[in-house]
C-alpha cells in the first residue's frame, strides 16, 4: 500500500511538472507577441485579438507596434471601415503599405511619416511622379514597388523622380510595353543609396546604360525584357562598377552587345543569370569562357537558360562543349531536352543547380531520353511551375517543394484520368493557391476532380468556357461547398447568361470576376451579378466600348443595384469596384 501511495505521489509530481512546462499564448511577453504579430497582416490579427480581453486591447491601442497594412484586394465598404477604424488612427505607426491606387483617393502618402515600404498596383503612369514627390519627404522611406496600369508615357520623368528619393534602397517597376524609350541624359546628380533595381518592362540597352549612370552604388540589377540597341560605346565612368548580381532576360540583342555591356560592369560580379531565346551565338562556349575569364574574376554563380528552335542547321556540338573541364571545375552543370510546341521543335538548355528562376517550365519531350538532372532526386525552388504537354511524371524524380502557382497548358487532361495524381508526386498540391489552365478542353466532371485535389485554391484562370452541362446535381454541390476560390478569370471571347448562372452557383465565395461578355447581354448579366453574388466586389469586363460606361451607370442608378462604386477603363476593359 505504501509503495502505491509513493508511486501515486511521484506521478502527481510528474503531471504537475508537465503542466508547468505547457505555455499558453497569453503567457508570452508583450515583446514576443509583437514579434509574432509582425509575421501577419495587421487587419487579420486585429480582428482576432483586439476584442479578446483588456490586455490585448491595450496591445493594439496603447502600443508602439509598427504596422504592415495589406489592402490589395478588398471591397470598397471594408476598405472604408478600415480607413475609419484603424488606418486613420494609426497612421504614424504604419511602416509598410500594400495597396491599389484607390487608396490614394483617401490618403496622401506624405502623412505616413514612419513609412518604409510601399507596393502599389494599377496606378496610371501620369500619377506616378506626383506619388513619388510625396514620398520624398518621408524620413525613412527605402523600398518602392510600382505596378503601372499602362506603359510609361513619360518614363524619363518617372526615373528622375525615383532617383531623387534620398534614402531609396530597393525599387521594382512593372509596366506594359509601349512608349518612345528615349534614353536619359547621362547623370550629373546621382542617387547614392539605391542598391537593388528590378525592371519588369520593355527596356532598350542604351536606355539601361543611361539609367545605370545615375546609380553608382547599385548591387543588384534585374531586367525582364531587355532589347538591343546596337550600342558601340559605353562610358565606363558613368555606370556602376560594384554590381554583384545581374539577372537579364534578353530579346533581340546580340552576344556582342551583351559582352560589351558586361565587360564594363562585371568585375565584381558574383552572380549572373541569363535567359535567351533563338540565337545560337549564346551557345558558343568559347565566347562565354573568354568573357568570364577576362571580366568576371569573382563570378560564383552562372545560370544560363536558352530556348530555341531546332532547324536543319542546328549543331549538337555547341551543347556538348559546355561539359568541358572549365565548367566542371566551377560546378556549373547543364542539361537539355527537346520538346514540341504546336508545329515546331525546340531545345531547352539550362543550368541544373538549385538557384533557379522563380518560374520554371516543364515541357513534354519528343524523345524518350530523360534529362540527367531529373534522375538525381533534384530539387527546384521555383514558386511558379508551368507544365506544357503530356508529361510522364513517373519518369521524373525532380521535386518542386515551394510551388504555389501552377499553370497547365495543352495537357490533354480529359484523356488522362491520373494526370493530377501523377503530378502530385513532384508538387505538393495542397499548397497550390493559384491555378491557370490554358488550352485544355474538359468537362465539369474533370473540373470537379481538379478542384478536389487542390483544397486551398484561391485563384482560378480558364482559357475557355467549360461545357456547363449540369446533369448531376451532386457534382455541382460538391464543387460549390468545398472550394475556396475568391478570384476567377475566364480568358474567352464571351460568357453567356447561362455561363454566369453556373459560375455564381459553382463559386459562391467569388470576390473578383474577370470575363468577356456580349454588349447585347450587358444589362441582364450585370443585374444578375450585382444582385445574386453576395461576396463579389470587383468586376472586370473585357472588350467593352468605352462609351458603355454611361449605360452601366444609368442601370446601376435606375435600379439602385449598388452604392458608392468606382468604374473606369483599364487595359481595354471596364473595371467596376464597390
């Protein structure tokens, strides 16, 4: 009996110690809670914790917590609620903004005195300079990302305004093609702070050279659409000489132009990424070896991707020379395969090291030889994967553990019932939030199977209208009850009323819808969407005449469909936000 009592006491002591080791969230210090909050959007944590108890109310109201605000896709009514209850009262504590241009209708950026980082979407190019001028008075502002809704109509003024920001360290500009692309005059007043420049838009080499003359301290340069300009002379004094990282996607530019450019700025270069299309000169191994040996003594990472047509004059020996001692010693390894796209045959030649591009494409190969790089349990860290053609994934051991966006093109999904089960062996489908299906024709049954394998999908893009034949009611219920899709884009000519009925039924949580419609059905479709889709707050109608805006405004007013909305023309369509 005594032993039993002693054993019971010992067990109680152990249980008590275990309880002491269990820490509740509320037991954490304020400082640690603030650090955890820093990983989440402010509105998300505010809604969860602000009304929990007095302590957490105090943490939000009477604190020095610095705020990161994300308002990129919300309804107008919710935005106005946030504006009144949270943003306006905490404006001096906000250090980061992720917003659309509509935010600027309510606030002037120069009021955010603690702002360090700004990401802004769909802003008109003629408004950018004014925005940047307001940023110039902010004492700690250092990071700027702009996504323009149109091409830079006065791009030199935009660049000069950006270079005038006294503490800017990071700048990313994304803009459609267009404009005159006249190079800036070489710099007289330089920006001494900018370290990283990313240009996701059409830029000519002579333009880029003039831009770099303003940035002597630049460390990283990325240009997604770089075109040649037949430059014959580059001023070595006026461009940065301390670049350590360059990433270029090349169009219509010769190897000699690239060589002339890199020879002036690459002496400190440690990482070079080049992507090129259809120019065999970029497979001339001797040219690369000479350029690297003579001008890149510090280069550690060389990442080359070449995609080109295979014609009768294609020379296999160009590829084989990349397997020489020069490349093996540096551990710069390459692989290649051939694939068919429509009626042409292509070569995909690429580096096999883990430092891949953010977007990677797997093609259906036209021969039975699988790439060496896919047989060694290799890992690719791309976040966007495109699978083109009928891919036999069981032969691939490559893994894509970080992919969150998946694009499927010409995959014959309807003929291969195990397609998604196959790709699940190389991609964790549970983490896919964005799916883009191009040129795949399948029924609503196939769509049901796809969505059931992607439980966390939020955004869906389809290149054509599905065969909306709902003979099985249980199928439509399964889709509508289980999917979490809030954004739907149908890149087709026209949606008819029967399609709209089906879409709203299938995707009850839709917030953003992008479709093409026939103007003759405009009133009927618009009326149905505004009355029946309770979650919808953004509608982009493709290929509509600009003059139709007045007709839409009249319909909304006469039938009292929505209140306090914004309507405008963007990219050849009409955008409605409420």
